C-alpha cells in the first residue's frame, strides 16, 4: 500500500491574530483601570448629589467662618458673665477697703492711748525722782534721762559712705559678716557713744532719742535700733558737756581713732563740731534701778556669835 505524503495543516484565514501585549495582561489591566471601581462609584455618587463640585477654598472659608462664630459666642458669653459679676466684685472690694480703713483708725486710736499712758508714766516717774531724790534728785534725774536737759556740748554726725549698695573692698570689717564695709554698724555706734561717755559727756541723744545707762544699741538686719526703735542715717549724736574738752578728748581716745580709720579707709562720712546750746529731750521710756547697802547687823552679830561659840 502506497502511502500518501503528509501535508502541513492549513490555518483558517478568519482567526484573529493575537495582541502583541497578550502576555502582559495584568499590567495592561492596571493601566487601563487605574481608578478602583469603588472610588469611581463614590465619585459618581457625590457628583450626582452636587457636593463634589464645591471648591476647596470655599470649604476652608466656611470652616474659618464657623470658627469665628464660635469664638464670638464664647467672648459674648464671657463678657455677659463679667458684666453680671462686676457689681459683686466691686461691692466686696469696697467692703474690704472700708474694713481696712476702720481697723487702721482703731489701731491709730489705740496707739494714741499707749503714747498718752507712756507720757503719764514718765511724768509720774520724774516727779517721784524729784520728790524722793533729796539733794541728789536732780543728778539722779539727769543720769536716768528723766528730765530734758540743755547746755553747751558737741554735735557728731555720722553717715554711711557713698555708694554703700556696691559694697566695700577687702579689709578687717569683712569679718563682721557684712559685705558692705561702708555702712555704719551697731557695734560702731556703741563704740562712739561709749567714747563720748568716757570723754565726759553728761547726756547723749541719737537722732532725738535720749540715751540712759540702760539704753541698748542693737542691729536688725542693716538697721540700727536704739531701745528697739529704728534709726535712719545720717546719725546725729548730740552730747552735753564741756565742748572743747569733750572734742579733744574724744578725738584722742581709741574710739575717736577708730572713727578716723573708718573715715579714711572705708569712706564713712563724719563731722564733729562744738555747740553753744544743745537741747536733749527726756527719755521716752524710763527705767530706774536702785541699790541699797546690805544690812550688816545680823551678819555681824551672827559672826560674833560664831566666834564666841568656837
């Protein structure tokens, strides 16, 4: 049997030719449909409702307008509340002012009573000294500061150095604990007053405050207190006594030399001058202490008895 030769199959002329990018179907689908179907449906729906066409600037303006309206409402409510509470606050403030003024007036009245009683006590003490002092009554009244005195004397003015707020340089006064060495201290004033007493002063006053044998000069911070009353510089010291003798003896004393050192080294300002008539007031608070000799009769008799029995 004679076989027939095989021929290649014949392709149909009507079959379409494949696309060149048939092997890249996934990438082609992504490129052709870049917007997801869900997003596309949402966009179409908003366009149908008419909201998608609103410009972004208009939406921003509407938001700003809403914020301004809210701020205006808050401010209006706050102003209304302040207007309602203002009369109450003003009333409370006026009541507080009236109470302060009333208490201040009451304190001033009480202080006047205290001052009057102090003056009355001082007057009675001075009268008692004059009555019971005998021949020495005037001297006791003078030494205790019970009476005002006047006569020749000296005037000593002491003031802080200029620029004391800046403090002083190095020196022995730094050991006192104060950085400002140009300021007059309570211990300085104590030395000056003791020097005047030792130089022959009969009566002394500082800034109008009479000193006695029991007066205390202390410090409270940077302030100097005399009998618990503060003094303000410059400090004016008035002393009754023989002015020529008093000046020369004070300047030659150790306390006068100490004052000179403070003036030359630390800039403390000072001046001393003689006065024809110095007037000193009586002491504001008078304290008098007396001493009596101890009765020796019983002690001597006891001693004699002891001698007799021994």
